[in-house]
C-alpha cells in the first residue's frame, strides 16, 4: 500500500512538473513565436473595454505602411532609448522608483518593449506576479521578435482612446487620415496622449497636451537627426 501510494505521488508530481513546463515555459515561447508572424488577436484590455461599453475599433497596418513621423514621435515620448536597450531601461526604472518613493505623482519606467509585452499577453492591473510575467515576456519578444516587430505590434495594439486601438484607427478617428499620412504635429499629438488616452484628446487638445506635443515634436527632431530610431526605420 505504501509503495503504491509513493508511486501515485511520484506520477502526480511528474504530471504537475510537465504541466508547469508546458504552460509556464514552452507555451509562452510557442505563442510568442506565432505572434512573430501573425497579428496578435484581441487583448485582455480590449475585452475589458468592450464590457465597459467603450466599443472596439482596431485596424492592423504594417510598420512599413505607417508614417516614420509617428514612430519617431512615439519613441521620443515613450522610450528614447528604445534602440539601445534590451527591453529594460534601468536608469528610467530607478528614477521612477525614486520619484514614487518621495510621494510624487506616480511615474512609470516601462519601455515600449515592456508595454508591448503587457498589452499583448497580460491583464490590466498591478501585482508582483504580473510584473514578473511582464519581464519574462519582454525577454521573449526582444529575442524572438526584434525591435521592428515590437514597434509594429505596439503601434497596432496600444490604446489610443475609448475603444480605439492602434495607429490606423487612431489616425482616422482623430484626423481623418491613414497612419501613413500623419503630419509631424498630428503624430506628436497622438504620442502625447498615450499616457492617458481616455482622458486627453489628440484632435481637440487642451493646454497640457499642446505643450507636451510641442516638446515631443522637438524631441522627435533630435531622434531623427541623431539616428535614434535606426533599429526600426531604415
């Protein structure tokens, strides 16, 4: 009886370890590899917004068919070191930690790679478990996708307004043009509202968004002159 019990426990343990291996390690690698070539479907956030009555508008567009002005504006606004880091900007993370520890307005230190991993694979919210998974998926997409694909998926998945996802839907919603026809000012406005897309407006910006978009326009010029988007734009 004792030997049979030990045998059962051994098989159970091996089964659990196999499930952990498949779903915890192999599964994410396989899904990430598939998304290297196939547009990721709806995200958890998109589903949540639908249930909140926000609607759904997303139109996939390849990175080559988007305006380089938007790419440079988003890099300037969200992650100036996008082409230099391997998924994590530790200097920005340290500054964010210090800012938050002093009780200032909550500041994030996430890179575009981290935001993409969170948007595509994970659920909204803050927890150590989710942050750990975010780091894991960030490493995976940096290794498997590379910078151009990360930028392409980011620009097609990020929330840009109530029920609006991706650059194409955002450009048409706000300015009535495709993502390939955005002017520098329009691109800067779209980049400016990314931190709070449900609060700020790109088409009818308030004073803060106008100031922020002006800074982004100037920073995007620096990104262009210094080749800081070379990993994405040929």
